[in-house]
DNA sequence: TACCGTATTGTAAGCGCTTACATTGCAAAT
DNA sequence: ATTTGCAATGTAAGCGCTTACAATACGGTA
C-alpha cells in the first residue's frame, strides 16, 4: 500500500515535468503566463502525482492567504447561519475561504479568536456588532488586517459596517404594536452587555413609547441568553406585570415565550400578543406564526463579502451600508380590543 | 498613529531580548527548558511588542498545526450544531483549534473541502457519515491525515467512527409505533444518496415492518432536502396514501410535516401521528412537542475529539465507539384507536 | 587539578512556496 | 544581417519559524 510517503511537493512536480519550480508555481497561480504545451505537461504531472500546494508555505511566501475569518457569537441557533452562508458563498465565488469560529458571547474568547485568526493569516475579518474593547480595533489596524462589522449599522463608526438599524427597526415594530392599542408592554431581550444589537432593540422600544406618550419607565425588560427555555422562563417573569404584549429581541426567545404562554393556558394572540425579531425559519414553524422583523440576512452576507474583498484587494478603507429591515405581520400579535 | 509597520517577528523579539531565536521559540513552546531569568526577559519583550507567532511559519517548520478540520453537510439548521460545539470545546481544552466548513450535502464540494483542509495542514479530520468516494480515504491515508467518522456507527469500517446505529434507532422507534397499532406507515426522509444516515433510517423502518409481518413494500417514502418547507411539501405527498403515521428522518422535516398537517386541518396526534429524529431544540418548540429519537450529540462530539487527538498524538489507528440513541415520547404520536 | 555530566543557549539548516530579476529564444523591424 | 522587444522560462532569495546539533558554563567527582 502506498503510505507514509511524503506528499509530493512543488519541487517534485518541477523535477518530473522537467521545468523549474517557478514555472510550476505559475501553472498553478497564473496559467495565462505559461505556454500551452508546458502547462499541459505540468498539469499532467500534477494530476498524476496528486499534488496539492501546501497552504502554509503558500501563505508564507505570498503573504496572502485568501482566507477570511468570521467570529460569530454563537452557532447554537440559527441567528447567524443564513447570513453567514451567503457570506461564505460570495467569498467562495471570489476564491476566498471562510474560517468561522464562535465566541459564545464571551468578549475575551472573541479577542482570542481574533488573534488566532490573524495569526493564521486571515486577509480580513468579519465581526458581529460594534461593541468590543477598542484595543482590539487598535490591534487589527496595527496588524493591518481589515475588519468589517455586520448585523449592526451605526452612523459614524471608525470600523465600517454592513447592517441595519436595530434601533429603528425595533422602534418601527413597537410603534405598530402601540398603534394596535397596546400600552402595557414587556420585552424579553438578549443580554445587552457587549451586545449593541440587543441594547439598541431595547432603546428602539423605548423610543416608540416616548413618541407615543408612554413612559419608557413602564417597560418591563427581562434580559436572558438567546435560547428557547430562557425565553420561556423570562415570559413567566414578565407576566407578573400583566403586559398585553411581549416584544422579544429575537425569534428564539419568542418561541420560548410562545411555549410558556401555552403552558399557562394563554392563547396567542387573543390573550396576549408576542413578537419576534430576525425572521428565522423558526418564526414560521411555531404556532401561531410569529409577527417579526425581517432582517436581510442574505443581502447582508453577500454585501459584507464584497466589501471586505474590496477592502483587501484595493487596500482601502471600507464603506458602510445601511440595509432595511421590514416588519412582517403574521399571527402572533393583534390589536387590543378589550378596554 | 502606529500603522503599516510590519508585525514583530520572532527575530525582532530575539534581538530586543538579546537572545537567539531558538531561545525565544523555546520560551513560547517549551518554557520549562528555559532558565527563569531568560524566560522573564523574553516574555517581557513579547508582551511589550505584542508579538504573535506567525501560524503559517510555525506549521511549516513544525509540520504540526494543532488544527482539526470538520466538514459537515450543512450549517443551515441545527442538526450538527450541538455535537460540533461539544467537539470544539473538547478540542480547545487540549489546545487544538477547529476549522469547520460545510459541503451543502454535495460530495464533490466535500472532497474539495477535505483537500483544502489537508493543504491547510489539518492534523486530523472529522467527517460526517461513511458514504463517500473511496478515493478520498485513499488520499487521506496517503497524506497521512487521520480521519474519524461521526454521526454513524457501522460495525467494521476501515475508517473508525463514533456514532450510533441509525438503523437500529429508527427501527426501535418504528417498532414502538407499530406496537401502537399503526400499520399504514409513511416516511419523510432526507435524500438518501451519499447519506448513510438517511438510508439506514429508512432501512430501520423496513426492518421493523418486516419483523411485525408488514410488507416493507407498503412503506411510502418521500425523499427531500432537510428543510421545513420541503418537509411540509413531502407531507402533502405522502398523505395521498392515507397513512396513520408519518415517520420523519429528522426533526426539521417533522416540523414541516406538523405545519402541513395543521394547514390541512388535521390535528396531531389525533388525526395523524408524526415523529422526528435528532431531538433538536426545535422538537420542543413545535406543537405538539415531537416524539423523536434522542441522539447523544454532546457525548458524540466530546468522544470524537478525544479519539481524534489520541490518533494524532499516539499515531495509531482509531477505535470505533457505538453510542446509544433513545426514544423520547412526547405528544406527536399516539396509539391508533380507530379500527 | 583534570575530567565529566548536565543544564542552558546558540548556530544554522531547512520547511514548500512565491516572485523580483536575469536569461534565453525568436519574430519583427531596420 | 543586426538590432529590438517580448514572451517564456529559470535562478535564487527569502517568508518566520522549529529543532538537531554544537558550544559553553558550571558544579561535582576522582
């Protein structure tokens, strides 16, 4: 059995094809610079030996890895999956590879992952949200690694971002709910520390309340991790204040709230309205289907990839783009009709 | 502003600390071989310069990357998320980094990803399921990269695996359903081509039918991609044969089936029983909660990590482990009471 | 006092690739 | 026939690190 042989190197290929290493390298990277006969001969040898370029060596010599790193807060639920999928596809079409790691919403884990990805030669980084130690941005600029923030658009940030206005989106949803007659509002939010998305969504609700003459102080907020059971538990907690609507910072939390409501014998939306955020597939799986905010995941992912690649190849600062999030009305919220 | 400077290298550190490059390398990798004063001095310089070892250079010189690659069929739904999370955690505790990529259930994409990960110097690979071109296994053994299969345990495979017996698990569930009196059975399966898990689950149902004197030919099978809408559509299709129970190859498909049932005005489980597989979080979010097969995701992930690390460090063939999957009864299936 | 073993550090040879620069060959221009 | 320009190829210098081996220093032993 063929085994334990060292894998073929570029030198091996060069020797077997009777050309120099430079030529083999050209065949692999810039075939248009090689004459047709030579190219054919070299490719035959590559095929026959099963040669694969050694990535580490390539990165070292070229100082370019064609690799983009992304650090997302979690892989556990689908929040980032669709956007990341689109990001990855777009990258792939441009010859880049995506390296993903998850930080479990832990800032220091995130910092470590960022260092790891940079050390691995990532040409650029995708980060989620703006909230993080400024030292990280310093480090990145010192290492000359372009970074792009997604999932959150803020006006004037030093690091460019492709995202939507979490605050305005949540405000829009809250205003519609208020227009339905709801006044006693509760919110189940993700943990807002180090998470601008969560924080801004809470702010958005308060904005809507203020704008409609409802004191934001009357908002009951429960902050919990983004998982179904936590959402259910939080629902129990906020119900102590007898709200008529529970706005959730995320569909996963809303799914938990829905489950808790059912277990309390409450019918949604007749007894209580519940809304989500993100429009994950989950939103249409639960019953009733969730009224929620649709986030342009795919578009965000694709644009982020394009912008990041442009930043890398054109060696320029990135441009931010604000995308629109839209309210989707489904069955989980309805006008209040008992006064 | 400090910018555009080349990041500090090991040579820089050596010069600033007044030692040789070998000593700096030792400080980083095997500090116990360096005298305390030297170590202190070097560490101070590292701290002060913000030196991070260049990963590519390290891999090249050491021929060891402390990186494990995993190629999963999809990140789109949560099927592999929990297991992978556990895998990653266990790896991390041993100083390894995980590189994940998804093949979108496409064999040739998978093959490409495998090559990519090997070229990147992965010390070992985690693969999902056994079904793939033998040439891939050849390639891996030629490149001397250990691989481990997860999510499927088959008796005597050349490539070791950590998983459960998909066939037996599905058979067990099917037998319980048959014991409930069901005779007209339909199945919504994932695409079985190149997917032993899907295939074996179908086989498991047929086994159960045969064992109970029901002709396996009467099983209606609909194969669709693993997503909710596909599950819903497939449900419509299998209902043409008026089954009393629809076994789904996966919770995601079952969630789709549930949704379709509701849209047809059918009550689950009174009008029809539906079961899932995997026991994802989703299984408890839908209504009614799914009767399903619990897969030991976490345990599988952790064990896989341990075994793979052992294969790498001890340079030995891997051992397979068979884990147990258990049936979880919740509300989506019930005994047939109308004869 | 001469010698040895051990602990610590240094020297330098690669690891497999890319790429600036040098060389070669040949058709077109003079 | 000589020169020029360009396309194709080769030469060789690194990229930043690890590690086998060599060198050194120092305490202990005979």
